[in-house]
């Protein structure tokens, strides 16, 4: 089922898979990513035993878009409320919550604000918004410069035919060392062009992540299992070492590293691996 509903003052597009009689999973996409970041076959497989929900965050896809302003016209906490309002609309009381990148931050903030509604928390490739007294390592300038030199080359052409070649180098790089599935990447990029009126870096999604409160103490007492999933070749959201350090410091959490995987999962085997990990968490 899919529809656009008016929630929290905006239009929100969502899609569900499976039966509402099963335990629910909500997937939150990252910055500048549509709901379909969560691969169709991945959602369908999990829906054999769970009620799966994916949705377009505000400011992307079929959901309401905003002017880009500084400061942004909404906060990350508005996006937390979007998630809650969607669950309320679907009459879901408790949920396994999974978020990628920015979605991982939203998932964590939702979990500490509405812990009574969370069955498990799984941030994937997520920025670190819980720091406590941990002494995190700095990613080398060489690694960061290499990454941003690639990511900043996309000219953001407004038509798919030219835009494809603009996106592919960035996504190939963000895929890490895993084999890059060109067909999967092409289809993913096509879906972005199908839903976005203007192809551009969505700075609102980036800027709402600045100066967030440290939620370490709240995560440390969260009464549900937390699983941090992170690729060994991902330096965009955080550093794999730091994510591992955070997970080890929280008594209720664990860390699963995806070997040779970057920030994007443009490889069918990686989705199979994530599906296997999540199925084990949700049992």
C-alpha cells in the first residue's frame, strides 16, 4: 500500500509491505535520499514476517519540499515528529526503528524521546550524536580530501541522461570496495529524477544536523537493544572506529561491521547481508 497523507503539517508519502498483524519495522532514509533507498526486494523479503514501512522524508521525494534557507525552515526534531505522526496514523504502537545516515540520527532521537514505542534501534551508517566522555579519533585529512574531491564533482544536471554520469562517480566511490552494481545504481538515480523537481544538494537536510544535543546518557539507559551497523570503508557520516567505540561503551548495544562496504549499498549481496542481520535482531 502507498499513499500521500497530511501529517504534522506536511504531505508525507509512505509505502507499506506485509501484514499489520506482524511486528512493525519503520525504515528512515538519509539526507537527500528517497524512501526507495531501502531496496524493493529487501523490503519484500522482510515483509514475509514483518509489517514494513518506508517513507519519503520531508524535503525529498513525493513529500513536501521547502525553500532552502539558513537556518533551515524545520529542525531534525520535526522529522522525528513526522515519524511519530506516521506511526500514529498507521496505528502502530511499537516498532523496530532503522535509519540510514541522517535517518540513523532521526531514529536515535526518536528512540530516546519515545522509548516506550521502540522494540529495537538500529542506526546504519549513522553520524555519532552520542559522545559522552569518549575520545574519538580524527579521520585523516588525506581520506577526507579524497572523499570530498569525488563527491563535489557532481554538476547536478537537471535531466536524467546527463545527470546519470554526474551521480555515478560519487555513488561508485561511496559503495566502498564492494562490486558496484551499475544497474542498481542507475535505477536508484532514475527514481531520484522521477520525484525531484530540482536536482541539487539539499542543504536543509545537512544543516539540521548541526549542534545537536549529546544523547549519550539517554542512549545508555535505553531499555531496548541497539545495533550499530557500519561499513568498514565509510568515512562520510563518521569513522568506523568511532562507531565501534561508541557501541562498545553502551551496555545495551552491539556493533556489526560490513566488511569492504561504504556509505551506499549498491550491491545485492550487501542488502542480503543487512537483511540477514536485521532478521536476527527482530526475532
